[in-house]
């Protein structure tokens, strides 16, 4: 995880921005019932999640899916997997598990959304085999895709098929530094029912916003492998609590790390706070490192 990586996080101001004024009305309008909450990691590979899998684990995805209710699927950014592979993912995971796949880089980074219908259709034809386990797709645009590309972004999103829930992550600071009329972006996302991803990374505080465009919060949390990762999660707990009170329908929260082996620990920390203080009933992942006393979950 190189995006937003810093060598020293001690000097970073990790305070979350104030909530966007538009959020309250948007969430109040959708209010009704308890939200669906999905919390997980970005990968399931044993190499990345070193120490998370008990000795003797034969299938990493099968074990992971018993501990977490979701996965942010970054692998689909790099490869268009065969249908057989996608169907195998479906078969290995229990009912209620959700995948949140990233759109292929051929769409976002090579085509840069121009004349991208054919690769998009190809991607969707394959990923549709996740069936009801497909949570929400997300489109991540490159750092150099800025407001000068607004017309291209608008055209692509207006043609997006409504049968596939979509979230958008923008990584150029120009979308958020007041050099562009961001209300045009927010209006488009609201109209198309596209979720506005919130990216919380140590080295890219210029991208951290709090503007929801649907009653869904999709948060990509990038830790720095330091103790403040936990206090940052405490702040996120308070923000999620506010949004739950105001009527949010879905929370999708995925943890990344410079060294991914800490991701299950941080995810578990947030899950336990939600369960204890808000009465949610999320499964607490078993982690042999905690059980053996190798690490302490609560700092």
C-alpha cells in the first residue's frame, strides 16, 4: 500500500473534518431501520495477512469469510478473472458475505473512461457471477485525473447501468480544493445514486472529505502501522455513530495498512466498539495472535 504512505506519521493532523452540512438532510430522508454494516480488509492472502491464519488453514478465502462479512476486492483491478474463478469465490463464501470489487485498471487508468463501454461490459459480465454476494463496485481514478476531465467523468457516470451499485474514488486534489465547483460533482453523484468514497490516508489529507452523496458511507481507511491508527478509529467510531443516528442505511468500512498484517486487528477493534457501544451484532474475527498474547487488540 504505497498510496498516502509517510515515513513518520507523528506530525500528521489526523482530525476528521467537520461533517458536511448536506449530509443530515440526505440521511434523514432515508431514515428507517438499522443500517447494514460491512467491515473487512482489502486482501485475503496469507502472505499479506501474516499471522492471521491459524496453522493448518487450507483455504484462505474460506477461512477469511468465516471471520469477516466482507472483502474489498482489489485483485479485480489488476486482472479480469475467468468466470470459473469468480464462481469459485462465490461457492467458498457463506450466505450474507459481500464482495466489493474495484473496477479494472483498463477502464479507469488505461482508457481513462474514454470509449470504455466495451471493457466495462466485459468486466460487469464476469463480476455479475458473484450474484447476491456482490456488494458495491468501486471506480478508483488515478491521481492525474482532475477536474479538466469533468466532461469525461460525467458522461461515463451518466451511462453507468443502474443494476450495479457503484462508488467513486477521486485522487486529484483539484476536486476538493475549491478550484472546481464540487457541487456539480455531488449533484451528479446524487442523481445517479453513486456513492462518494471517503479516503482516509496519512499522506493525502487533501482528499479527506465528509460529503455523502447516497445514504451509504464507503470508507477506505489507510493506517500507518502506528498506535494512532487506533485513536483514528475512535474518531471514526464517533462519526459513524452520528451518521447512524441521522439515518444512514449502509456502512462499508475497509482497512488497509502499509504492512497488511495489522489490518485484521484494526478491523476487529472497530467491530468490537460498534458491538459494545451501539449494540450491533457483528462477528468478532478470531485472531490467533490475540488469543496467544502475541499482540494486544486494544491500545
